[in-house]
C-alpha cells in the first residue's frame, strides 16, 4: 500500500494541535514556534500533493479507502480532484500567515489584557481547524464530510468567543459579551444548517444505500440509481441550505459580520478565507454531483440570491462604520460571485468560481491582516477613528491599498481573473444576471476606496500621529501574500490547469455544455 | 355457583349487578366528591364490598373474601387511621386553585370513560368459557396450584416487596432522635430562663359541653385565649371558637333572668313581652 | 524586431516596481531611474518606428505573443501585443510626451519629499498606457485601461494629506469604473457573440452578426470611452482631477490617458462602421461634450480647470471625428497627437506659472506675467495659438479637418448641425483661450501677499522645466503641418483605420474661411471683455450661465443629489434593513423560541395534579390514536 | 345479561377514580381514588378470568392487591411524614417541582 499522503496532510496539523496544546503555559513562545513548524510541514505536504497530482489523470487521485462504521456503510474514503488540491493548497498556504499574524494576539503579556488567554490553545485550535478543513476537502464519503463539516464549528466557536478582538470602545466585559454573542450566533446558524444537512444525509443513505460519493455519483450517472424528482429536490435543498449558511448566501449571512467583527483579524481570515470555502467547495462537489437535476432546477433562484448577495453585500459594505464588518460585507458580495459562477454551469463560470475561492482567500487575508495590524495599533475598529495614516505609516498604507485594490478586482491582481471569468461564464448563459452583477465592480470600488480614503488619507489625526509602520514580522506576513496576488493575476495558468479538468467533470455531471458563440452557432 | 359462570348469566345475577352496580358507582362518585376524607373513605369501603360481591359472582371466591378481609378490613382501616391522624374534621375546600384543572380533569375522565367503553364495545367478547372447569378442584386450590407453580417467582417477589414496603413505612414515619430527651428539670429551667410563661398554661374548656380540649378557655372579657388549646390543634387550626356562643348564651341568660325578676326594658316590645308574661303568670 | 515590443511596457514597469518597492535608499536617485526608463521606452519606440517605416504599408503591423494568460475551456486570453501604425502613433506620443514630462517633473517636484514615489507612479502610468495601446485583445486592453485608472487615482491623490485631492482621486476612479463596466460588458458580449475578444477575429467577423448586436457593443464601448475620456455624461471627474500635481494634469489628463477613449473607438472602427446608430451616439456625445467643455472653460478662474474644460472640449472634437467613421478616424488621431503637444505644453506652462506664483491657481490673481517669465509666455503663447487653430499651426490643420469632416457627416441636416457645432466650438475655444492668455500674461499685476504675508515673486522656472516646454512648443507649431504635408499622416494610418475623403455639405475653402472668421471673432470678444478693462480680483457674480458653468453646468450637483444622496440613503436604509429585518428575522426566531419556552415554563407550575392531567391526557390521546389506527 | 357489563362497570369506576385523582387536593383522598382505579382493574381482571375460563386473571388481580397493599403502606407513610413537616396533606402544597 502506498503512503497515505492525504491522511498525512490532515494528520500533521492535528498532531500539531495536540502537541501545541500540551505545551505548558510558561513556554508559550515554544508553542508558537511549534505551531508555525507544523503549519509549514503541512504546507510542504500540500505541495507534495500538488506535485503528485496529475491534472489530466483520474478524476479522484491519491485515494484511500478503509472501512469505518461497517453497519451503515460509512467508510473513511479520501480522494482529491483539481479543485480539492487547489483548496488544500490555499488552506495550507494561509495558515502559516494566520499563525504569524496572530503571533501576539493570544499572548496575555503582549495584549495587556487581564483576561486569561491560553496562548497554546489559540494556536492548537487554529491547527485543529486546519486539519478538519483539509480533511473535508479530501473526504469523498458524504458522512465523513458531514462530520467534519460540523466538527470544525467547535474550534471555530472557541476561537471567536475566546480570543476576540480587544479593540473596543467599551470595557473588557462588554467586549466579552459581544464576542460570545457573535460566537453563539455563528454556532447556532451553522448548526441549524448542519442539522438540516444531517437529515438530508440520512435521506441520501435511505435512497442510495451507502455514503460513498463516487459510488452514488457513478450510479446516478449510469442511471442505476433513480431518484424521484421531489426526493432529489428535497435532498438537494437540505445540502444546499447548509452550504449556503456556511458560504454565506443572502439572506443567511448575518452571522458573518458579527463573527468577523468580533474575532481577531487572523481568526476572521480563518473564517472567511478558509472555513467558508468549505461551503462553496461542497456546493461544487456534492450538490452538483449528487443532485444534477435538482441543481438545474434550483439554478434560477440561487442565481437571484447570489445576485442579491453581490449587490446587497456591496451596498452594506458602503454603509459600514467598522473596518472589519466592512470587509465581512465585502466578502458576502464576493461569495455571491462565487456561487453565481458555480451555478452558471459553464466552464468559465466554474473555473472562475474555483479560482475566485483561492484569490478571495488570498486577497481577503491580505486586506484583513493589514486591517488587523492597523486596528491593533490604534485600538479601534471604527473607520472614523483613523485618518492620514498614509503619512505616518506609508508601507502599511501601501499594503492596505494593494489589498483594497485586490478586493475591488483590479486587473493585474489575482481576483480580477476570477471575477472576470465568473462574469463571462454567467453572461454567456444569463446575460441579464451578468450585467447586474457587473454593477458589483463599481460598488466594490466605492467601498474599498471610501475605506482607504477615510483611514489612510487626509490630515493626520492626533491619535495616529505616532503609529509605527509595519514591523518585520508583519511584513513577512503581508509581502508574500501581495506577491502571490500579483503572480496569480499575471500568470494564473498553474491554477487554471489544475482546475479545468475537474470543472469539466462537474459539468458533465450536470450534463451541461457551454453555450456556443453566436457566430459559430449560426454556422 | 359454577353454573352461574356460564356465558350467559342468570337473571338473579343480572338483578344483583344492576342494583349493586348502581350503588357501586354512586359510592365511587361519593368518594370523589365528599368534602370530608372520612366520608370518602367510608364510601370507598362500601364500593369495595360491592366489588367483593361481584368477585364472588364471577367465581373468584378467594379474591372476594380477600377483598373483604384485606382490602376493606385492613387497608381501608389504615386509611381511616391516617385520616384520624391528620384530622378527621378538617373538610377540604373543593374550590379549584389551578386554572382550568377541573375542566381538563373532567375531560380526561370523560375521555377515558368513552375510550374504554368504546374499546370494550369494539372488542369481540362473545366467547365465555366460564370457570366451571378451572374451579372444579375448588377455587382456592386452583389459585394455590398456579401461585406455587407458574407464578412462584412473582409471588416470592411480591413477598419481598411487602416486607420492603413495611420497612419503608417504618423508616419514613420513624423520627430519629439526634439528642437526649430533656428532663423535666431542664425544661423547667429553660422556661424560667426564657421568662415567657412561668405558671402552667391555662386549662381549656371552661364549658365542658364538648370534648373540651379543642375549645379555648375564655378570658374575663369573653374573648378566647389560644394559649389554653393544645399546640397541635392550634397549628392545625382546629380550635373551636365558642366565645360568641358563650356571649350569646350570657345575653340570653341575662334576658331570661330579667324576665324572671320582672324588670322591664325600655323598648316597647320588651314591655309587650313582659305583659304577655304577666298574663301567663296570671293564667297560672 | 517584434520581440522588442514587450520591452516598451517592461521598462517603465520595472521602473515602477523598483521605485515603489525600493524604499528610502532610492530617494536620491529615484527620479533619474524613472526618467531613464521612460526615455528607454521612448528609444525602443523610436527604434520600432524606424523599423516600421522601412517596411511597406501593408506589412508594418508587428505581433508578439508572450504567454497564455487565462486558459480555460473555451476561453483564451493571451498576453500578446500588436503594434500597428495606430499603436505606434500612440506609443511615440506616450513615451515622447511622457519622457518630457518626466524631465519636467524633476524640477517641478524637486522639493517634494515623496518624489521617488511620484516617479514610480508616473512609470506605472506609462506602463499601463503602453499596455493599453499595444494589447492585441480587448481583455489585455482592459488591463491597461484599469491600470491607467489606477495610476491616475494614485497621481491625482498624490497629495493625500489634502482631503480635496483624496476625494478627487476617488471620484475619478469611481466615474472611470462606471465606464469600465461598459467595457467589461462589451467584452462579455463580444465573447458570447464571437467566442473571442482578440482584435483580429472580432473586427474581421463583424459581418457575421446582427447590426443590433454591434450597436449594443458599440454603445458599451462608447460608455467606456466616455468614462476614460471625460465625455458627457461621465465628464465630472476631470475638473476635480486637477488636484493632482501639474505634470500629472499635463501627461494624464490632457495628453494621453484621456485620449484612450478615442483610441478605443478608432480601434473598434470595424464595429462602429457596421453600426450607424452607435456612430450617431458617438457623434452626439462628442458634439455635446465639445460645447459643454468649452462653456465650462469660459467660466473657470482656476487656470488648470479652465484648461481641463478645454481638454474636455478638444477630446469632444476627437470623439466627434471618430464617430464620423472612416472620414474622421485619421483626423481624430491627428488632432489627438497635435493636442497632445499643445495641451501638454499649455499645462506645463500653467505649472510653470504656478511654480513661480507659490502654487496660486486663480487667474484673477495673475496678470502681466509676460515680463517675469518670458520663456513660459512664449511657449504658452504658441500653444495658445495652436489650440485655437491659428492658421499654419498644428491645431489649425487637425481641427479644420475635423470641422470639414463634421460637415460631411451626412448630406442633409446632420452635416449642418454637427458641422455648425464644431464651428461654434472653435469660436468658443478662441474666446476662452484668449481669456486665459489675457488674464495670465497681460494687464496689470494683481497678486497680493497671502495671509502669512508672503508675496509671490514670479520668476522663470529652471531648465529642466523650460526645455520640455520648448520642445512641446515646437511640436505645437510644426506637427500639424508636418502631418498634413502630402497627407502623410492619413496615409500612414490608412491600413489600420481606412480612409475616405469627406464630402462636406459646403465647399472646403468656405469652411476654412469661416473657421478663421469665427476664431477671430471669439478672440476679439475676449479681448473686448478682458483686455480692454482691468480684470476684477474677485469674480463678479456673472450671468446665470456663467454661474452654472462655474459649477460645471450643475452636473456635480445633479450627481450629488441623485447618486451621492440617494446612495447614502439607500445604504443607510439597507444597513437598517439588514439589522432589523434580515437579522431581525433570525433574532426574532430566537426570541420567539425564548417567548414560547417562557409560556411553556408557566405550564410547569409545579403542581403534581397538573402533571397528572397531562399524563392522563397524553395517555388518553395515545389510546385514542391506537384505536383510530386500528379502526383505519 | 352478558358479563361484559362488568367490564363496562370497571371502565366507569376507573374513569371516576382518575377524575378524582385529578380533582382532589387531599392526598389521602387522592390515594383512595387510586385504590378505586386499582379495584376497577381487579374487577376487569376477574371478569376476564371468567371469560377465558382460567384462573390467571384472578392471580393477576391477587398480585395487584398485594402491590396495592404495599403501595398504600408506603404512600400513607409518605403522607404522614409530609404532614409532619408541612402540617398539610394537600398535594398542591408540595409544588417543589417548580424551580
């Protein structure tokens, strides 16, 4: 038997979490380095996966399969396609930056907070989330995926509720109250989604007789497994609801601004750049593959909801007064694009959506982490408390600007490629939807530039006059992300080549072909 | 008797059923609706005896006797004991305190009755084998044969249950003394130390018309003194207030003695009375 | 040779990367690096130009393919360049004027502590603009298109500590984004129609689709052009953009970036030729803008804003010409190039004046400056004569041709209308430029000490600033004549844009004569109004039109009321909706459950009898259900 | 007359007893009502025994009696100790099940 690479990639951060958690509190610096080490080891393994994966080969590669709960046909089945590889890469890539950015966030001495915060716990929880997210990208057993989908809520809950943002106008107690509100809201929303999904998972088992994605999909494709129209639709809705909560899609989005606002910036990145991607990934992998007919049936409604997300999220971002909440609403808008791309059911749309997941992860990480550095300097999340930062901290302002420009999808930076692909992919099939979604790019410019203008330009405010510029550690976090944004903006080919075959498979699952250009169609 | 247990009953049994059945239902209703627990207990005892008769009529001779001896004789008496212990005279108020409880209860009872009657009505109960064969060796012997063979384990376990229940009842009612009982001397000293009531408490029942312990002694102004009544009765609220009665009696006595002595009141009616009295006297 | 094309973009891009990432240690040498790389790019351009001249007209276009940019099933976007005559013209203009302005900025920005960054932005702009004009497909053009938008944003807001500059930068970017939206939808439409968006296949297969589709694409491209080229209705950002340093105004907002719209329309000529309705829209936009800009230019007292109005108006001419089809493309580009010379020269002159006047921009506080800064006066004056179309100078040759072509738009009423508008515009141009000239260089000196008591001491600018002005002045004088010699420019562009001789509704000499008459009239009127009597230092209230023109003909106010206010209300109410309704539904559900459990808790009154009732009731219901099931 | 009538009587008594349990507050009376319900069951069992012609029903009724006896002993003991501590035999006074 070959080396279980996929298991190892998930196991390394899991072991790392345990080891980190076991470090005594007095040696918390060691815990930080340990966590960083394990996250880097995971990154190495993820790169190995990327190298070993052959884009043109089998659909699922590096597969592993072991019996687990034999009575119910639950198996420990892993396998990755191009989309999975790309997202594992994203996760493994972002976590070291998250850890580095949160280096001092949970340190009682550094933060000056009197509340007891277990430093090692913070990093152990981050690694735990990483392990679960990676495994969920690998799982090809529906039940295994469901368990991971739910289980990752637990460490996230503690990360949001336990290590929230210190920057508040009010007292520590008030902050703690808001934090726990946000954490509970996050948990309840996602649990509600997960429970509905559980019902659908059980329903799927009743219909299909096992949990294996590949088997069910093959049976569906060959016509062996017939589903009644209504059954399929109900099951689809059960799955989709959970994913739409996690993604999040309007109107199930209200947990995100709270969670991202109250969490520390690295945790906010973890939420939006890593954990939420599981939702969109699962739509692509499970909804389309298991329920192709129902997916097509629901497409109009989902597209409308995605469209609302895009415009609504952008408009609300314009109206925010809190930097982190603004980024959260911007993310809602971007998730609208991703979902739109998935359900446009064209190669461009779905490749674009997958690319969008990666690019959004990187760009939001860049913007949010810089915003976090900014907030930790001034101790306030309110946009109105800033002004003229550009004058005192030009590097910080510059990186913030690049992050903002990536958020507004400036050509030359990675998000442009994906956003344009999504728009083109949608436009070829649904022109009106594509046109309305294009308004999103104007609004994106509005909210990012307003944010930049209010915080960075103008006369220097007294409170920010002595703000230090980015430190070396912070620069180490931001610079690679920016470099990556530029690289993927100019040369996205490595990722698209990874993703294209997988998207082709997905499209053949739903039996959709790209619309032909008018000129060719006329011939 | 065994012939009576055939599938159709004799008209004698029918008559017995209709008469006694009616009485049993009335007894049951009375059990529920009587204000005083004693009355409820007595009504229940009546119903149980009737049931004993029905057992006999159904060929369950042993049970019929047991019903009378054990149930009506022992258990119901136990009830009466407790009722006495708790207070025989205290009448319950039947006023409902929980909102909607009475209606819900009535609904439940009615619903049960309808359901059960409906269920029995629907069941196919046409076959009656009668107990002639089963009771051929005598009812008690038949039962004994079953109890000591087929149901021997259940029987033993019920025995254990009974013993446990007896022990449990003792444990529940037993009060553990945690300290030495005070001697009379100590009690006297304590009373002096507290300085509350040095002399013995006043005696109750100035008028020994009733079993006077529950009647408060009257103070010189005619009001009752609670001190004279046993503490238990006081706590239970079972003091019988006779002060007003006494005062009325006093008034009546005074009036009568006035009449006797020929003193006339200032009111016209009293003069009339006096006049009529005079006439009576004259007639004598 | 074609391998050199990438160098055009690479050189300034390298400069931008080095200067922006290089940090403080490049502060002292940064401007030289930037200028050197701009000049290098110009040199490459000249080399390629020389090579191109050596070939015959049909084989001049070069093509270079670098790598596949976005390879997705059914979707090919390549990083590939195409250098034909049209692109070449732009390359030379951009790198040439760009290099001059780099040189100028060395002196102009000498005292600015962030000069290195300024040059980095300038290089970034050059790279983006060059990418725009040498891209071989619309998507790559779009990259350059947004890239110049970014550079423009950075440069307008260069003095970020001024809130007005930051706001102006944001406004420019946003308005441009609206236009960009048009371009991106146009690209999508091309993709769905043709399956590609490379220039070659798209422009060759215009005959295979319907006119309606082409009209739609054309209108969307026009929207894009309106945004970038500050045409009505997206013109409002240009005036505010003057908050940026003057070299920026000269390079970006006069000579190059704002002409990108003209490039786009000319480049997409095949689409417009097949869609007359879209062409008409282009012509109308151009005509409206040329009057709009001219009127605004008449009323502004801020020298840069007056020039900005003029820019708008001149680009209106170009758009108008581009909308005329093959009879106009070449003249549009020709006017674009000559305009690039004289408008850059005028802006640099204005910058030179401001440089000597403590950054004062109000022309009412100038006056009689010709004595203090003679070089500036002469170069500015030549630019002035060129822009009003004084016979013999550059502007005359190009503008006159546009007016001719406008008269030739149609045999009927349209030719008269648009020709008339173009002619009228020439008159107004003469009026407002004469006004600028008189208020700045003639009359009495009107400057006063400012609040801190510093009286300006007007002086000539350093060599690094005057030399570019002189070079540009040469261009303003001779370029037009050179281009018109033997119709060389038209022939140069003909392989790309086609050319037809215009046939105006009235004879050509009559048009030329009337043009000259009109411009003399305009200049004379200005002289009467401003030259004969002293100019008041504070602006008179003015007529209704003047006041409206000072406020950009109320466009900003309209935008403010409709978009800004409306948008604010919309976002605010949406925030409220999100909080109370969307979130409210969720929280309401939670509260509902809370309330329900409160009610349920009251049922738990602790009385055993209550519980007994529920037990009995439950049992009864269960029995009933069982019986019912039996019965059924 | 059919012996089924005994069953109807038993049902009626049972319903009456249950109503009593729900209505009365005096714990002793509640207990009596429970006894009434038990007796109703016994009557039914005895009747069943007669119907089926075997003695098992009677045996069950017998056991019921024994259990009822045990229950009464314990129940009354509880009532007595309750009365001792609370001076009341009302079931409503013992509403400790509420927080």
